[in-house]
C-alpha cells in the first residue's frame, strides 16, 4: 500500500535486507572490528547488547564474510534443555551423529573440532546466543569443553552472545575461570541522533525513494522514541509510513512519528 503511494520499489525496513547493504554506523563498524579480531586470534569472546541493538545483524554480516571452505559456522540459541541436549546440538551442528552419553559427546565434539582444524584446515565458529539464560553448571561445562591441549591451543572461535546481564554474570567468582579465558568483551551500542537520520535515509534510498519522505523533525522524533535501537527504528519507520499513507501525507512529520510510537508502546 504505502510503497506505491511513496513511489518505493521495496519495503525500506524489511528483515530481508542483504548484508552487503548494511548501514555502516559506528557501532556496526566497532562490532565487526571486534568480530574480525576474533577471526584472527581464535578462542572465546563475549558479544552483548540490549534487544534490538543490532547484535544478530552484525553476526549475520560477519558470518556472511567468512570463506565457507575455511570456516564452519554453528549457531546455537540457548534453550531450556540440559547440558546433554546442548552437547548433542553442537555435535549435530558439526555434522556428526550425536553419541548418547555425555562423556562420549564431550570426546566426540573435541575430536571433531580437532580433525576439522588440523586435518581439513577448517575453523569451527560457534555462536551461542541468549547466553544470559545459561545456568552456572552450563558455563562450567563450557569452560571444560573448549579446553584443548591444557588450554594451550584454540582450534575454534566461540562467541558467547546475549543481553548485557551476561557480562555481569561473567564477573561473578564462580564464573571467573571462563571469564579469564575471554579474549574480548564487546557491548554494541545504539545509534546516536545523527546516525539514526543516516540509517533511515540509507534504508529509504535502498528502497528507491526519489524525494525526501521524512522531515528533519521526524528524524529527531524517531531518535527520541527509539533511543537509537535499529530494530525499533525499523518498526517505527514502517508504521509511520503506513500512517502517512492513510493520511495521504506527502511527508512523514514528527506528529505522525509520535502517533505511530504511541500505538507501538514506545
């Protein structure tokens, strides 16, 4: 509906955005810089941020950049399952038929990682998401599972991802063994006011906008309502365009943004 009204070729805030079309904001560049550092040094890293800050998208861009013949990505969102279920998921992600007993799974995962890295010259990249939900026993097991050659060698990349609370948990005494092995700890920040404007303009240009659709006051209202979180900007931008279409408004002003924000609880 609104695409035709505003002469757009595509929905500007769609999830289907190609990683090559990512808006190069300062937080995004910093996140990719940290992820590429992990690519160089290998080992464990912590990657956190508030919901909607762009963690998952940065990870998508990073994994898309990896040579598929040199890296094997295993993405595993933490569930409420047991440690044994987690081990089975990792083994399956590595392309193995999971063993039954935990001790056998442990050995299977370590052996598979070793074979991939040393014999096939492939680096496994494990992305464990929603790790703020992990139980302490899970974190302890994680420290043991990814200990190779008495912690003298890292034939893998392991990214522990989640909400900022995860960083606080890692600072607790019982999690210090794992925390001390982290080579990097990064907190992805939201966009500032100028970058919010740049982000919206970038997406509108990709969608084929031929003239300014959002006013300067609208950009300021978007920044204030979303606090710079890309996911919220996408949601608010889409609803504002819908409201603009229904009002037959040639431009989206601050009032339209406020109405859309109110309806979405922002």
